[in-house]
């Protein structure tokens, strides 16, 4: 134990000595340089500061290169750190060519540090003077997101405002969506034909908001299914979706006053594999020949395989997704397609509940803001560039700043 | 009680995660939530896998139509479980990585699952052809616009597009099919994509708020 | 016959089995489908088991002392309560956790990466347009402006699509259709190449007709 302590003390002593040696001759380093060209160069200036908008534990180091990178034999810049509380120093990183900044994430908020940067030329370290002392700290708010917060609050505020005003009984108008009106028709047709309906809530798990949107629509469809006493078949790709879908359908059957008609087998797990799932769904479609197919959720390449198979068996098909790349295939192969936002609005529409409908009005405020911003931006820029208007330039810059997320 | 506590959990977790976006030191909550999801999902798989076994076992025991295929499915499932859990044939034994090449589990993946996967994916070629055929019989303005745009883009990506329109003089080069295809991608297509994406994000915001405020909760079941 | 020949034959037979579905549903396809479901469900269960349960939960908690993950294990265990009829409702807690987390997180992700970024992109594009560039650029950017705004009007729910507003929304649907057409046309070739890939496997690796 004593021996260990001695070794530790020796290490601290030697490293302190090395640190003092490395700091003391800083100014003479340049004069020691044997390279004629490097002696012409000025010192490296180093700045170290707490990294902004982070959770602490990080200091950013920046330096200027007076021209060392152009010297032959230049191997990189060495970032050298000194803990000014303990007096220990260590090399942190040799940065790649062209780099003038380094984010040191191996610091503690409880210590203070000083940084030097050395140009490594022909095996020599041409050390800068140390930076000012700096301490890392965490920020309680990410300043870059101020406009995200303000705009988010405005849109969320609008949604909540309309929800509340709908709750108070204000009549809200919403236009019709053809795809949603087709849902009852599709379930009705399945009932008449005595054939089941097929529901696929996409191929993603519950951590995708589109799956949740699909399930909320399932709630409404399942109520109609329960009332009509139609059969529903819902294969799922993820076990969590199976559990959530069962809760949804069960609740719908209870609401429709037919709890006895519900059974868990309406929803069944197939496989987590994307195309294995598709192979099974295709099989179900051609063998059970559902009269109506609903594809509502997140889909990838399989969208077209399923929609075309459904088309080949003559089923009424209603699809909806927020995957822009898959929308064309649904549009081409299905009778009705809920495009993007319509998928998320559908359950509110179908529920007919004022508060839910109110939330859609709130989203419309968001769209209005988007359109106004785009148009104001264009007008401001046009005027600013045509007549050199300072105030319009100010508006242009403000808009750029507002919507910059980087 | 059966709905109130889940509602409370939902609202609290959702709100905390929204807040965590703005607070740098709370951002790790998002990572933790994602790890929680992974863990919950694997527990849920015991329900899903159990359901798979039950559905197919019932078919076999009842000898209902197609029961023989259920035997095949159960066999396949069982073989993967045994080879994967005990890492049979894994060059590094039970301590080896599951994706280690040469294990029976990986061989089954490589020679059974992988070709099945690629072929099912490749079937898209047939379906894209049948969907295109239907699109060719465009009946209204919208379908015609879709068809024309698709045709120009498709042609623009082939040598035929170059051959057909390279006679167009340079000052009207924008009308050459490959250039027209690029213009469609960069202008009207981009505009449509943007409208869709802005709409989607507002849709997600309004739906998320309905969920967090407890207005939309059908997926949580009733009080039964 | 060595292993490589057997595996190629196996892959080829499975490939043909799946392809036979294009003609019609048949016994061969049904067998391949059954194999596919069983093998792939097992594959994913094992993958999740080792990657999530073992690597994240077990190694994380027991070996790395990340006790915060115990919360996930408890919620996961609650999920299994579904197996016990009377207390099955407890499974709603982990479900509520996931839905809450998804709603909260995705709301912010979509807001910043979709809404903010796309508005910024549109403003940026159109701002450049009127500041300079040739006629070709100007038309392109004018089209982006008109397309984005009319597209948004199509998604506007609060007003009936009638009269002038209806006309503008109609223009919006045309832009959406161009977008869909462009995606469609862009994808066709890549889908064809997938099929060519499988045919190449059959002809080269299996039948060895092509070298």
C-alpha cells in the first residue's frame, strides 16, 4: 500500500515537472525551431470556452494557424490540456489536417482547465501560450431552440384553444374527406357479402406515430364492425401492436354493446420480418378474400404488393400513410387514400367528438402560419432586393433565423 | 383506475420528453425511453410468439384446413429458437455473437430467410407493372397528371429519353426529357413533397396533443 | 454434393416457390410462406432476445450497473400480465408509457425536421429566386412557391373546397399528383432491377447458364 502511494506521488511529481517544463519555455520554443520557415511564423493563438447549449462536460478549443500547416513535415496540431486545480497535464488529441477546433468531452464541470495547442513539425512540438482558464457547465435551456419553443407554443396553443372552444360548444366546420366516407360503405359491403374485412396497421411498431394513428382509426372501424357483426382479421407484424389492437377492438365491441362477440383471435401476430409478414398477408387475402382491405399506418416497399393483391381479389381498399414514397402506390392501387395529414386527422373525423375536431382546427392555424411565412418571406425578399429596403431585409433575416433548426 | 393511471403515465412521459428536447441535460431521457421501448418490445414478443404457437398449434390439433402448413411454421420457429438460444454451431460457442458467420442460426438466415426475403421484395417488379398498366387507363385529370409525370421521370432515367429528344436545340434544352425529369424532381415534385411533409408534421402535432391530453384513448381499452 | 450446392438449391427452390405466387396461390407457395413465417419469427425473437433482453437489460443492469434500465424490465414484466386474465389490465401501463413517449418525441421530431425545415427550405428557395438567377430558375422557384402553398391549401380542413378556394386546392392536388407520379416513375426502374437480381441468381448461381 505504502509502495503504491510512493509510486503515485512520483508520478504526480514527474508529471508536474514535465508540465512546468512544457509551460516555461513556451516563448523560446519558436526560437528553438531549427526550420527557417517556421521561425518566421507567429504564435498560435488559442481560445477555450464552455461548449454552448449542452449538458456540461464539454469545452470547445479553437486556435488560429499562422501557417504551420503549410510547412513540410507538419503532422497535425496537438491539443494539450492542463487541469489548473490539480496541476496535471495531458495531451488530449492530435487533430486531423485542416482542423482548427476541438470539442473536449472528457472534462469535469468541477475542475478548471487551460489549453495549449502545439504544431507538430518534424517531430517537434511548437507549443502555444496557454488559453485563459475555463470551466465547463451545463445550460438549462438550449438557446438554439428558442424559436422552436415559441412557434411550438403558438401551434400547440392554437390546438388547445380550439379543443377548449369546441368543448364549450362552439360549432366548428370541417370539410369532408372522401376516403373516410368510404369506410362505412366498405364495412357495409363486407357485411352484405358475408366476407371479412382485413385491417393492416402498417408494418412499424408502437414507437411510430403512424401506427398509433392507424389504431385510432381501427377503433372507429371496429365499432362499425361490431354493430354490423362483420368479421375482422388483423394480422400484425409487432407484438406490441397486437396487444394495443386487441385493447382497441375490445373497447369498440364493448362500446357497441357486443362484448361477447369479441375474441382475441381477431388480431394475430405473424412475424416481425417485413416481407415474411407480406407473404402471409398476401396468403390471407387470396384465401379468405376479404371484401374490404384497410391499410392504415406506416408502410414501406410492401405497400404495393399488398395493395395490388387486394386489388386482384376485387376488395374495396382504403389506405392511408404518411410515408411520402409509398403514397403513389396506394393512390394507384386503392380506391381511397388518406394522404399524409389526413391519416392523423381521420380518427378525429370519425369520432365526430367536438374536442377531437377542434384539434384539427388548431392544425389548420399551423398551416395558415406556414403559408403566411412563406408568402411574407418571398415579398420581403423581393422588395429588399429590388429597392434595397432595410426593413424588408430585417424581416427576411428574422424569418431565416426563426426557421433555422440547425 | 384501470384507465386513469395509464393516462397519467402517458401524459407525464410524453410531456417530460417534449420538455427534454429543450433541456440539454435531460436529453438522455430520450435515449432511456428508447431503451425502455426495446426492453418492453422483447417482453411483448413472448405474447406475440406465444400467439403464433397457439394459433398454429390449434390448427394442427383441430386438423383444420391447411394444418400441414402450420406444422411447417411451427417447425421453422422451433428450429430457429433452438439454434439461436443455444447458439448451435457457433464457432465461439455460447459466448459467441449471434450474428457470427458459420452458426446454424446464421446459415438458416443466409440460405433460407434471405432468398425468401429477396424474392418477396423482387415480386414488386410484377406489381409495379400491373399498377402501371392500370395507371395507363387514366380516367381523370389527376390520374393523367400522375401518369405523365411518372412517364417523364421513367423515360428520363433511360437512354431512350436521351435518344428521343436530343434533337431539341440547346436553347430549349430544358425540354429534353432527361432535363425535364430533373426539373420535375426539383420543382413541382419538391413543392408537393413539402406540402405533404408540413401537413404531416401538423397532423402529428394535433394527434400527439389529443393523446397527451387524453382526448384520444381508444387504444388503451375501456374500464373492463 | 457439398454444402454450397445444397444451399444454392435450397435458395433457388425457395425463390421459385415465392415467385409462383404471381401465377396463383398454390401448394408450393404455401409451403414457402409457412417456412418464411416460422423461420423469420424465430429469427427476430432470437435477435431481440440477445440484443435487447441480454445485451441491454441483463448486461446493462447486472454488469454495467445501469439501474435506470430496471424500469424498462419492470414495464416489460407488466406486459406479461396480459397472460393472467384478472390482472391483464396492468399491461396498459407499459403501453401507455410507449404511446406517451412516442407522442412526445415524435411531435418534436416532426415539428423540427418536417415543418420548420420545410418552411425554411421553401422560404430559402423562393428568396433566392427573386434576388437573382435566370428565367429558368425563376420559373422553377415560382413553381415551388405555388406548389407548396396550394398543396397546403389542399390539406386545409376548415374550409369547403368550393369556389376560388376549391380551385386553388385543385391546383394543389395537381402538384400532389405530380409528386406521386415522380416517385412512381423513379421507383419503377429500381423495382425491375430487384427482379433481375433474382433471375440472375437463378441463371448464374443455380443453373449456371450464365457465367
